[in-house]
């Protein structure tokens, strides 16, 4: 990463890059966006197909509690990674475990967990606010490119490598388990195992993206690009690639535009607004196709 930051600064000094590229944190944020965007975009179609949008929101809000617990346990204020990952992973697995063993409607169950996560997170964060700068908590809520460190990029790389390996090894079986669980069972596919693996993957990716997008908005980046892609795609391959393109485009532009315009907008808010603009454009394209 240091070599990449040095290269970026050299290109800035040579006049090839705009003035904003003199800041090393922007290079970190763009590298994180180039990993996070395709990763969220690739998972988004499965989130939409399996109707887990509300679930990703619950895990994202659970990150508030994870951060507060990490600070209370003495982890670095800007890097409470252990508590964050442990709490959100247990939160996601417990939610899915209860769902598989009760007759409670899934949206109602997620609503219960979401309410609990927000309430506990708010209580702990207000207590933690006495010890830390309140702006750090704002970064957790809405994301900030200033807080992206090399460790965050390394975590994203590890999760991305794990996701790609899982996709290459069992992508078709996981897709079959998502689209038609009954058919998958008749073919010997362990549907429950893939369900838990996918839930765990969503939790890991959501938590890893909190630094840039923010706990409140990270679920939106799983949902909006995939929904926009579904509006204009004609087959599964287009659905996947459009989602990846929309998500990556939103991440990069959402980081660069506020910097270029010196706008005091959190990176998470800017990214989600760009993704929402993509959704509106996709809606217009679909409408235009329908009247042709």
C-alpha cells in the first residue's frame, strides 16, 4: 500500500492527477472501494433473490453494538475489529438459527433483532461517547474515508478472496440452493449449510464495509445496485454484472465527488445517493423499453 500511495503522490506532483490525490487517505479509500464495490455487487443479486435485504440492514445496525462493545473492552477506538466481527457474526447466525427452528415470519423476526440491535447500540454508544470523540461515532454511523487504514483493506482482501474461492468452488450449487431449495435437496445439495454460509458471508462483508459506507447505510449498498440491475437485466449473467458495475461505480463516484467538490458529505451518504441515482436511471430505462 505504501508503494501505491507513493505512486499516486508522484503522479499528482507530475500533474497527471488532480489536487485531491495528494492525500494518502484518498488512495486508501479508493482501494477499499475497488474491493468493496465488486464484492457487494456480487452478493447483491443473491440478497435480492433470497429476500434478505432486511437481514443485511439488521446486521449493519448490529455493527453499532459491536463497535461499542469493542471500545468498552479496550480495543482501539478506530479499530475495534475483534468485537465487531464476533458480535455481528453471532448476531447473524443466531437470527438464522432461530428462523430455522420457529414458525415466526422472517420479516417479523428480523424486525425484532433489528430493534434490539438499535436499542442496545444506542444505549452503549451514548455511554461510550463520554470516553471518545463523538465524531468517531459519526464515522461509524455514516462512514468516512478518513478512517480507512491498511488493516481495513487487508480485511476486505481476505474476505474478498474467501468469497471468490467459495464462488468458484460451489457457486452453481449455492445459486440452485437459493433459487430452488427443494430441487437442490433432491440433487443432494446441503441447502442448510449453504444458507448458513451465505448468512455468514453477508455478515462479514457488511462489517468489513462499515468503515467506508457506515453502519446505517451499508445494507442499502447490498440492495440498491442489485435492484437496479434486476430492472434492466434480461438474464442471470446480466443481473450479476450490472449489479457489480452499479455497486463499484457508486463506491468510486461517492468517494471522489465530495472530495472534488469539497462537499461536507459523509462517504456513505454520497455512495448511497449515487446508487439511488443508478436505480432511478434503471427505472427510466425499463419504462422506455416497455413503450418501445
